[in-house]
């Protein structure tokens, strides 16, 4: 039996959750751990098929110390996993037992005994399984510390009559302040109120409350943020340890030039296209893994891209069902199905980032000093947009018209306004330096992570 710790890592089954957990896993491997990365079977198939084209993918499991494995989520293969309420209900009923069986099977085979569990907060049922089997654990919160603070503060919010026990809004107050150290938040922006229809919101709220009940099973709460970015929320929840920004280290021990853990294969041709573009000229347009526009909004976006008359790199996923309008010229642009986003944002040709404001995208944009044009869609993205525009002031928001549509003219107007604003540019670069200093030698986040890994190894 080796003394190398074997860590089981369990993400919530969504691209924005898999990414930070796979990056953390790679950092554990670089520091001498073995990792079993446990996706749901459905997501595991997607991840494996997206790396199947890569060189070295056959060696991934054998040589790197990072092994991709899976357990069922309880849904049939043809059921809709975009229905988050249904997915969460199924996982809550099915996954603890499946995980327990998986761990017991690993131990029965006499492979490396699992010594530790790192779970996404959305999968904190794993801590209960660990407790039953005598395995310690940690949670990683993959969103902002501010959003964690609002989740952590749910019992007082219910007690004070701000929200109902199903998460719905009771108060007539427009804004509240969770702590004197934190900015005020609009009570309509609680992310569990913005996940879908009312029923979905309620199911997800109960799921979240259920997950938080397992927090007391571990001392180790990790978060993809930095001290400078969120001093207020971190002082409100002092157990939350900032280890961000969690960025991919290309060409690491895991031996891949492409990013492991993606649901779609990255189109690397966009990098050579960017090499041909002038410095600070390109709008990078990407809305994450879950955003869908209707045909009308899709048309307005294409109009906006044409109107700016600038080069653009636009990520349009293969599951996009909208047709490009006949009048869309798109001469200045390149469209890809999925991009190596961190590499793209680090490219000198990028001028700004038109984004849905997911937290991974926010951290990658901040880490590269890129100004934001914010177009939040749901969940925590709305709170993240407020943070970008009003707190750190490195972006502008896109406004909807009376029909709830972001018009092509609005896109053109805001792009021009953003790129003329020298203050936003200089703030973006100052913030980049502060954020990146966290992960160099002596940096606060790196020291936090190293302390955690040292504790793991002991």
C-alpha cells in the first residue's frame, strides 16, 4: 500500500462546476496525490468523448495520477438533465448509495484506499457517505464568496422574514445587507430565485438547504476567489478559504495541451486566427455552457456584431438550434463551437469579453485584465454582473429594451463606450496584477492551497 493519498473528487454535473474541480484535481496531482474524478455517467461520457481526439488521451488515466470515473445520477439515459429540479431530486435520492457502493468496490479491488473526499458544495452528500465510511472530506464552493455568504445566511434570512422557507421573497425591502462588511444586495437577485420557473427555484432552494446541512461535517471550505476580490464576504464567512484564481496550467503533469473536463472539444484554430488580429481589437463573445437565446435575440446579437464593425470571436455551441439570419455578414469574425477560453482571454488581441458573467468566466476575465460587457442570464450571474460593474468597476452592463431584448444597437453603443473608457482599462490591469499575485510564490491563495495539501498528505 502506497503512502500517496488517493482523493475522490466529486463535482456537481455542470460544466461550470466540473472546471474548477478538475483544475483543483490537477493541482493535487502536481503535489503528489492520486485523484479519482467522479462525474455522473452522463457527463463522464461527454468529457471522455471530447478528449478522445487528443494525443495522449489514452495515457491520461494510467500515467497522470488523475483517473476519470463515473457513477449513475439515477435518471434514464434519455431523460432531460437540463431540468435542474428533476436532476437534483434524482441525485439526492440516488447518488449517496451509488457513491458508497463505488467506494466500497474500489476498496474491495484492493486498489489505493480512498483517503479523502473533495466535493462540490452541490454534492456535499459525499461528506455524509465519507463520515459513514470513516473518510474525511472538504468542500469546494465554485461560485463567489458573496454568493456563498447569501447561501450560508439562509436560516437568518428566513428568521427575519426576508424569504419564506421555500426561498421565495417575503420582504418589500429592495435591498438588504447581509453583513456590514458586504455590499448591499437586491433581494430579487438571490440566485435561487433566478434558476428557472417558480417550481424549479423551490426544488433547487430545498436541495441547496439540504446540501448546506453537511457543511458542519468538515473544517475545510475552499473557494475559487481571492482575498482582495472579496474581503467583505470572506470576513463574514472566515472558514471559507480563498484558493483562487483556479486556472489551468497547460502542459502540466496531466500531459494535455487541451483542457481536460470539457463537454465539447475545443477548437484550437481560433488561436492562430487571433494571432492574425491587431492588438486589443477583438471582442470575445461567449455565454458558457447553458445559455440559450430565442431566434429574435440571436438575430439581434448578430446585428450587434455586424454593427460594431470590429473583429469578433464568437462561441456558438453545437446545441444551438438558432439559424443565422440572411443579413448577417460576420465578415470580421470567427465562430467556433467551443474555445480554450483561458488561452483566448490571455491573448493580446482581445479587447473585451462579452459574457454571461458565470463565476469561472468572471475569474478568468479578471485574471487576464480584460474589460467586461455583462449579459447575465440566470442564477448567480446577476449578482456577479453587479459585482463587475458596481464594485470593482471593470465592465458595463447591457440593457434590455421594453420587450426584454438586448438590441443590436445597444450592443454597438456599449462596446464603443467600454472600449473608449481608459479608467475601466486601467482598473482591469491593476486588478489582474492583484489577482495573479495570489498564485505566485508567497501568494495568499497559493499558501492556503499548499497548507491544505500539506494537511492532506499528513
